[in-house]
C-alpha cells in the first residue's frame, strides 16, 4: 500500500501554558473524505492552521506522501497542494471570480504586470467548469449567492493542482454553516465527485453531516484525538458521548418546558408587537406578536428577508412603514442605542464582524453595553467589572485564560458565547433577538446557550430566534413563522403540542 497522503504522528502545539494539540496522530489517505468533530476548544482550528502552514508544531512528525514535511507558510502548503476553505469566507467581493481564483498567484494571463482580461477569464472559466459551475468567471464575487461563493472557494483550492505535483488536500472548516438543505446536498455531491482528484478533511459540528459525507471520522477532545470511527458502524449518540463525555438527553431542545413559567405576565400586552412592518426591497407587511416568556422562531432560507427584519428591529436598518410596540407602547427605533433603551437586544450572526470587538479583552466585550453598571463618576470600577464578567464566564462556560485575554484568541464558539453574554447582561432587557446563536457551536456549547435562553424566558423575557436548522427552530420555539421573498408564508402555532410537518415547512421556505 502507498503511504498516506497526510500523516501526523504525536504532534503537539502549545500557546504559552495552553496545550492546543496534545500528541495528535491521524492520517488522510488519497481519495478519501475524513471527518473531524469535537467541541469548541478541542483543537480543530489549530489542527487546520498547522496543516495549512499558518502555524508550526512544537514537536511530532508531519509527513506528506511518506516524506517529512515542514510548512513554513500557507504558500508552502499551497505548493504542496494543501488549501483551506475557511468558515468565514475569504473572497474579495469587489473583484471578479477569476481574480479571486488566482489571487496571490501569477497565471499565464498576465503581461508586464497587467491582466490580459480575455485570457484571465478563459482560465477562470476553465477552472469553474471543473466544478460544474454555471456562472462566468467575469462575474463580481459580491453579486454571487453564498453557495456560489462557496463554489468559488473550492475552485480556488482545486486550481492549486495546476501548480503542484502532489495530490490535492482540501481543508474544509464548517463549510455548511450558512447553507440551506438543498445547497448542502449540492455541495456534498461535488465533494464526492472530487475524491477522484483530491482528499478532503471535513471539519463540522453537525454530526449527521459528518456521518453522511465521511469515509472515516476522528473525534477530538481537549487537544487530543480520542477516537477514530467508521461512519457505517457508529451513530450520532456515540459521537456525542465521545465529544461531551455524557449521554445526550432526549429533551435536548425542549427541556425548557420544565422551567418555571411566567405567571400573570402573559395576561398583559405582548412583549413585542410588530404590525405592517416594511422595508423596500427586503420585506413587507410583517405582523406578529411575542408574549413575555415565550420564543417565536423565524425560519427561512438565505435572502428570505428574516435577517433584514431582525436587524431592523434593533435599529441597524430603518423600516419606513409599520409599527413596533414594546409592552404595548409604540416605539420608534432610530438605532441600536435606542433599541437597548427600550429593552431590545440583538445577537448578530456574524460574530467577528458585529458580535465582538477583536483586539479587545473579554471583559471589555462583555461590559460594552452596560457602562453604567461598572463605572462611577466616569471611572471604571475594576472589581465590579470583574464580578460581572466572571459571573457570565461561569454561566456560559466560556473557555478563556482570564477576563483580560484578547477575545480574538478565543475559539469561534467561545466568541459567540461572549457576544451572547454581552446582550444578556443588559438589566432592562425585555426582548432578545438571536440570529443563529449556535452557529459554529459544538453540541455541549449549544446546550449551554439553550440553558441561558430557558433562564431568560423563565424570567419573562421574549425571544425572537433565527436558527440554522428546523430541528432547533421547532425544538426551542413556542410558535414559528416562515418567511420567503420578504413575506410571511407560514405560521405554526403551539409547535410543542403538535408534530411539525417539515415537508410543508420546506415548501413554505423555498
């Protein structure tokens, strides 16, 4: 048998006192898809950085096709046929597809440092054809759909095959986190077809997807590979136990129903009432109510209008038509500060862009919305600040060295927890809008977020929930509305007492 394409033996990587990878050993063979699954902080991101040349191991062996290798940079990795497709896409929106495919490289379509545009687009179209893409390489990336941009990322990775003699290795970091079910099926079909030309390392938190697409699965925990499994001989419950160290409960979503209910509060006006809300080109005639202590799920595919609706309720965009009431009182929301004063909080889906302040400490991020609670006469009371921050670090089980650590040094899932804690710490909060709050989180971290949502609703808070999956949407919500093309196309009431017909819901969405 030929040597594995990629082989790690007892690889260790430390950041100060933190061991990110602890004697990790794994292999990737030619023409196979290897799944990697684990909780946030398990070491998956560091593993991808090491394989893509962003960081180097402190000890252990790294081999490519049986020969020792040391990748000093991503350029070194590219020359050896290794490319990474990041969870947060890295394309440049104001450039063409062809320019993005060949960025940082010198294709034959250049003359004297200038592009020969017809030749560049011919080369780009040829690369897109390999992936079966039906759009031209002359298209601007910013005008593409998300799944089209994902295909451009894969095309760019595969184009490295023209510059490398090695079999390609594609590293996929949460590639389905923003895709709808139809797009996921399309992507998986493309990945299976790629096995003739490349090997794939598929990192995801979604156990069903890992079991569906992978030939082998490694489970990571606390920087170690704790298990290797054949997907045909294992199930989601076994993966959950290996990841989290405990059995998964049957009431994973709906145990919120056992929490204390809000007594007389539900007899009063709705916590949030929306009537005839409209924003040109985004959504129109949107009306709904959320009672105190309840969750309204908002479903729909990308560009259905639901994200724009959520942002308008927080004042990030202005809806010129319609009425919004909080506790029965009409309010006009001119911006986020105004929304917070009225008791409306918003947790954004794009955590690195809007959720956290990169380059700032965990403490600074957590207390950003509550300066009055931590200051006196213009001076920050450090002891009070740390009390609040440590309380939320404990509540949401945020993995951070300390409150002063740069939030950018945390894993993506822990950054998401910081973004949620920042809003939950607002004392006057009445309405919580959460846009995909568990995107990129592992199952254990999701359970922590669910528990905080249960606590919030038990105290009388109303929640508007945008979710990645129908299971989560219907499992957590009391009522669900579905949007398509900026309009409400379905309403599902008291979903905990009725069996949702997901086929009907999908029809309402697409």
